[in-house]
């Protein structure tokens, strides 16, 4: 078996080539939420498959009922641990386009606000850059005798729209995807100098409220005060979502919330998190949210309800005196253990229905549900991940809870019976899901090195009983 040093030297020698490949990857507008981008999403799947084949992996682009998934394997050797590597190649919509300093699908390398070199494009950190760093580590290993574990890659194209088709896919191909552990790099670090392992993710309920009043827009002078104004009604509903202490007012919303332990609270309070720096980065004087909780608690261990989009009436230049016929809002709820997404959704919908008058039509659309996930920090996987991070970053990692959602983590546990090691390299200021998304190039390179070291150390991971 080749020396890990040879693999790391190859990674160092491919830095320029890796950046070129990342630019190619990011230039593909694989926006899974937009039907008119379906051909680009498929083109991106094929691009990923080509990189897997270039790394001498047996590769297939497989249908899911939606956007395709890429499945790739090295030569599996009996008696070695099998690792399932999951990632996604689809990205969020880039709008609003006018807020981007460079076009979202024209990857640009420049200094970020802190003077660090980064690549700016939609999907840079979420999740194309983090997928590619693993492909680069695999490519380097394959050039020096092969990855020292049995490896199965599952790179999907629907994570940003809820991974709805992946559950059935994982169930159908459970035997082909069987593994001892899943590894995911779709999370982040506490800061640029603090390597991190994510020990938990919040769940999700995503709903859209659509209110319809009169059958067409009306002149506000001629009809105002006599017809239902759906924009006003929608605002009233939204205003009722929270009380003055920042708590969500949906009945039963907090009933199943599992408080963090005193030990985890102590560990969280000791993390090197600078609230003043966090606020300064966002250019706001103070934080908001649920009273009596820290920023880290609010963004990782507490449930939330947020309006993600509002549409009603005239929004162009100048004034137009109109009462809108239709108003809508997209609302996401991030959940924590052990909240049940279905219960939360049903209570949310009942709350909204109770506030819609009889002369207004209500439509509710559900865009996905996922449960919160907690992984043990004292497991063999966590210990190996910590060793890999410490070897590259020269300091032990911290364990953090992630505020986002990766729906398939619970699916892997349900259908494959495996835990997940979440070891990511994004930064809090990467502007994921926002204009000017970026990925720090130091994180990209050190992430590639960490992935290579991780595969080396996972060769000793204990096999599951079959």
C-alpha cells in the first residue's frame, strides 16, 4: 500500500488542476428547483460521473424519478470497511441576480471581505466544492495503489429541493449501498481556524401559504375597504407567528423539544465563538430571536419559524394603487430533537386556517419534511474524524450542532442502518443560499488533504455485523 505522504504530495501537485475543475463544476447551472434547468442538472450529473470515471471508479448515472443520482465504486475487497460518501451536485436558485458582484455561474477567484482568497459562485461551498475535494482525494489515492477502503459514492441532484426521490432510491438499492459508515461533507467549521465535526442537524418543514381574494386585482380607491385585502391578511397571519419574546406561537410547537444537556451547554459556551465579530460581519447592532438563548443555541439547538419569501401586489418601480388578488408566503420551520415534522406541519396548517376569513381562498403547499439528527461524539467514526482533522489543521476539532438540514441522514439510518460522520469545510460567512456564495480556497485545499487522511484512517474502522 502506498504511503499517505505520496497521496498528499499528489494533492499538492494538483492544486491548480483542482481549481480548474472546480470552476468547470461551478459553471454548470444545476438549479434543481427550476424545471427549465433540468437539462443542466443532468449535464452536471454527467460531469460528476466523468470525474468518477477519471478516478478509475465504476460509475453509473441512475434515474430516481426526478433528477439523476451518480453512484460510483472502487474495487471492493472483502474484509475492508465500506464507506458511503454522500454529496449533492444541485444548487439553490441564484436570485436576486443584481446582488451578485460577479455572475453566479461564472466562477471568480478573488479576496473575500477578510482578505482571504476564495472562489465565488453558486454552489461553491454548498456542495460542489466539498464534493470535489473528496473526488480530488480519491483521485490522488487511486494514483497510488487505490483508496484503502471500500468506497461507494452517492452524489444526488435533489438535495436542495428536499431529496424526495432519494428515500425510495436508497430503499430500492439498499443492498448496493450497504456500508459500515456514511461520510458527508456538506457542513462547516466554526471558523477558519477551528476544524469542526457536526454532531447534529436540525429537521425541516417547508410550507407555502397562498391566499386568493377577488378574482382579479382591483383599484384600491374604488374597492378599498369593501373587499378582503389578501396582502393585509397574510401580514396579520405572519405577525401572529411569534410573540414579543421571539417564541413561536403555533400550538404544541415546543411540546417535543428536547433540551440540550448541561454538559452540551457547557461545551457550547466554551466554543471560541465571538458574538461581536458575528454581528459585525452581518452589519447589525444586536441579534434577534428567542429570549434567554445564545446565538449559537438559537442557530443550532432551538427550533425556528422563518418567512423565506413574500409575494403580493405591485412590486415594480413607482406607485400603483392596487389591491392584489393573490398573496403568498414561503415559510420554513427548522426542527430539533425530538419534534415530529408531520405534527408540526399539521399544527401550522391549523393555525393558518383559523386566521383566514371565509371570503378568502386558502391553499397550502408542502415542499418537504425532515427529522432532526443527532450523532454520537464518542463513536469510533467521530474519533477517527477528529484524528484526521487534527493531523491537517494541527489542532483538535470542536463538535458543533449544524443549523441546517440534510434530509438523507435519517434515511441512511432508517434504510441502511448506518451512522453518519459529518465533517465539512464551509465557513459561517460563505453566504450559502445567498448572493455572492463563496468557498475559501484554503478550506478547499485543507479539506482535500483531510479527506485523504480520513480514508487512510478509516481503513481501521470496525465492520458492522452482517
